């Protein structure tokens, strides 16, 4: 008999509900879940084609593999052999070099339960904090800014706010392509309210700009200048909410002084936009009853990413547009469960339930809960730091789980050199495609979407359940089970869960009494309500935070930070005169190990390309379709040129999805990106790299 099972899309942080229809032969089809509050039946091109990624198992890893030496081919082994040897190698490295010589590098696509067990394993039992995830590349600047401004990593609003807003500022993001179902809501809001004002800041004219009343086509790296100028114009035009500032914030006077340092006209020149558009933006924000801002990587992936975030959040704090319908600073999550990972503390500086490593009381609470003596206070290595430590020998072994760092990390050739030098590399993966496999001493086949159960949290704090619907091929196992089996081989107690819900319940107990409290939650409740927004108290989720304007700081006031107006990226030079920015295309996801299997999704854009302004191209004798070489201090890329005046002169754009093709890495955008980091969030600077371009 045919069955229909409800689950959640495994791609982006929008978190759409999906119904999987399975026939008696095991074939599946997907459709949007009309009852899901996020997507109300809609799916984007990626979600709509998810069944192809499940049905096509031709690339799946089926059995554990192992090799004793890099010069030897890997051979099929049993799970026991793979995990026993890995436990022995990890054990001997830890004994000889200490627990900080091993690390786990995971993913914002892991389920919450998977994050929880791997975090518990390394922090509670191995005794190091060397766990980080690719969320470091995605959300960490937003996380740090929320903490600094609001007291905790807490997205205040929800998707329903879009319909209630009358001004939406999209900063450095292209949700029309990257968060399509969310963008459908903006389109619906505009249809219902033609007076809704939409402002977009982006150096490129993207699909998102098609609906913009104002497109602030800024020069890359000038976001803080722009936000400060809007702040100044808000102040000058009398649109501040002085009562809110007085009662609920600190730091306004220093902020006012800071934004008055530069006139709107001076700022406009630096940003490369019209001053009049800045004044109009300020007026739209000032006159709005509901003002929302949405942003993603354009602000986060920067060497000043935290300051960019804070300068945008400030616009809410000086106008009081937070904690009420239609208002709030809303960071759009890139990955499906980056937020769930933070909830369980799955980054090198965090502990479960938004506790932090540098707080002794938090460490003691978690250690007592896990029944271990202590948790090390020393922050672990972050994503790029792990690969630097592998290269210089401080780190000996790395376990890579559900991510493809040789395409996604900045300065990817350095990451490759690091894996070459590593003493021991474990790759836990679903596909035989990722470039990391070349360096793997042990390969552990993992179960994919529909083959395991668990939970994820989307961008609006909404926890959704994912059902196990199909069997994993071969001997592939759910990621949490792999980690727990390994922990047991290491001789650790505390990992004898019989199912994922036991892990989930343990995680929920740790949230008791915290701002993310979901201690009353379980799988049945989530399934019954289809999804729940945290915190979950008195039998109810919470759609909006800070409605009482009491923030999570010690005096309950939000902090307006007078951040420096600076950009510390590698500057352009006569040798590297253009600014490279990188990003996504509509129909591909990350490094394409899933979407790359779907022919329909290739029809949109088939190959990597370099967007370049016609005047920059003419200067270099480049015509549309020519092969060009792009060079930076770190490496080179060769792709076809796509001439377009939708990109600002002096700026070029490369999509980030492509890795090696036929052993050649010449389409890999991250050959060119630098390892410069934001000093607070440790998020890399993917959006601003000095390059040169020449006809090849
Ligand atoms: Fe999946 Fe995101 Fe598309 Fe929704 S918008 S179907 S979550 S990829």
C-alpha cells in the first residue's frame, strides 16, 4: 500500500515541510506539505527534486573502508574493524600528544541529535573542545552580534512578521534565489500591501532586486558605512524612538557620536550610492510601523562580519523596531540546522543550551549533567584554525562529518595540503563524490535524508521532525549511531542510547531553565504540532521574543554598539585590482554532492562562470564566453567569462559550488579566497578578495 510520511527539507534554513509519498515498490515522490506553517505546500526547485537524490544511490558509500597507509588503496572492512582501529589510533594520539591533537569537523546539515552526541563525546569525554562545523563559515558573525546586542544568540522574530512589515531591508543577501520559499512570502506581502517598501543592498543586481523600491548597489565592504549613514539620517530626520532608547538600550550616545563623524554625502561617496537613496531609506524605516531587516552571507562572511551585523541591528534599536509584529533583525540561516547545532553547543566555543565555554558555572553544570569530572576551559580550534593546525602538525587527526571542506573552506588548496599532512583522516559521508575522500584513512558510510530520524531547527527557531522513511543502502548507518558506536569502542559510557529520541530527550533536559528551554518537548509533541518554536513553555512554543523589551543582558537592556567604520579585508592593489565576491546560484546547494545528481537542476546553470562588468572586460580584451584566469595571492581559477552590467564595475563574482572536475580544481572559487577571519566570530572573509583577471 502507498504511504505518505511528513518530514522536513534537508537543504536550506527556511525549513519547508515535505510529504514523502512512497509506493509499494519503495519508489518515492515528494510534495510540499500544505499544513506546514513555513511553506504551506510550496517547495523550491531544490526541494521539489529531492526524491531524485534519494532514489539515485549510484554514488552512495555502502560499506566502511580503511587503509593502513596512504600509498595503499582502501579496502572494505566491517564496522567493528573500522571503528576499533579508529578508536585505537585516536587513543594513541591522545595518549602521546594530548586530547587537543584530535578534532571533529561537522556540518550545519547534521541533525540536532548528531550534533549533540559528537559535542558530548569530544567536550565531555575526550577532553578537548576541538569541534567546529561549517556553520562557522555561515552564521557565526550573526551569532556573535546577537549575543553582543541582545544578550544571547536569539532570532527575535518569525516568518509571519514579513506579512506585517511595511519596510523590509535585505542586506547582502539574495533570498529570491537562496531562500526562495521565504521570498514567496515577501512577494505575497507586496501583493497584499503595495505600499510595502523593499530596500536591497548588494554590489550585484540580483533577482531579489527586481522587487526593490531602492537598490543600494554598494561597493563591497562598505556595509558599516552604509548602515551608519542610514542611522545618521534616521537621527537627523527625527525618526528615533527616544522612549525605547531610554528605557531599553545602552550605548546610544556613543553610537550617535560615531555616526555623526561622517556626513551622509561622504558615506554615499564611499559606498558608491546616491545620498538621496540613503535619506529615503531612513525615511522608509522611520515611517514604518513594522521594519524588518534580513541578511545572510553578505554581512556574515566578512573580516568585520560582527560589526556589520551590529551596525544593522542598531537601526532596530534606535527606532524600537524589535519585539513587535512586523519588526526585528532577522538573520536568514543558510543551512537547515545551523541553529539546532548552536542549541546543543556544537561549536568550539559553546556548550549546550547556549551556555558558553568561558563561564565556569556553565562548564560545571554540563560536566555534572554528563557525569564527567570537568570540561576544559580552553576554546577549541575553529574551522579554518583546524586546517592550519593540521598543516603545522599541532593537530594529528581529524574526523570530517557531513561536509566537504575541500570545496567550502577558504584557501582550499591550503586545506588540501593540511589533509595531506594529517596523520589520520576519518570521513563520514553519504556520497563517493567529495574531494576529502582522496585523503581518508577511514571512510564511514552514513545514512542520508529519509534514512534516519531526528530534528532540525530553522531560521525562525522552529524545531521540525524528520522521519525515517527509507532504508539506508548497504551498511550505511545514521550519523549519531556511528558516533555512539565509536564512543563505546573508546570505552566511554554514556553513549548507550537505543534510539535518537533518547538523545533528544537528554538534550531537552539540559535546556531546563535556560532561555532556550524545551525541556517539556519530545518527538510526539513536535509531530502533533508539525513544528514548535523555542522556547517551549507551558505547552506552547514562542513565536516572538522580547515582546516585553526585556533582553537577555544583565540589566535587561539591549546594547547599541558604536562599531568602528572599517573594512580590514586584503585591499585591492595594482597587481590585484578587482574585488572578488562569491556566492550561490539558484538550483545548486553547497558543494553539489546532492543537487549535482539531479539533471533538472543542472538546466538552470551548467558550469562555473565569472561575472564581470563589460568595461572591466573590454579593458582586458575579454569577450563573453572567453576562458579567463582569475588570480589572487592564494591561487587561480579558470572559467568562462559572463559579461554583465548587473555587477558593479571593479567587482567580479564566482559561484562557490564547484570543486574538482576530472582531478582539476580550476573551477573552485575557494582557490582564491583568503583565510582572514573576523576577530570575534572567526568567520572567514569570503566576500572580499583582491584578484586580477586575464584572458586565458
Ligand atoms: Fe528546501 Fe529551502 Fe527550498 Fe524550502 S526553500 S524547499 S527548505 S531548499
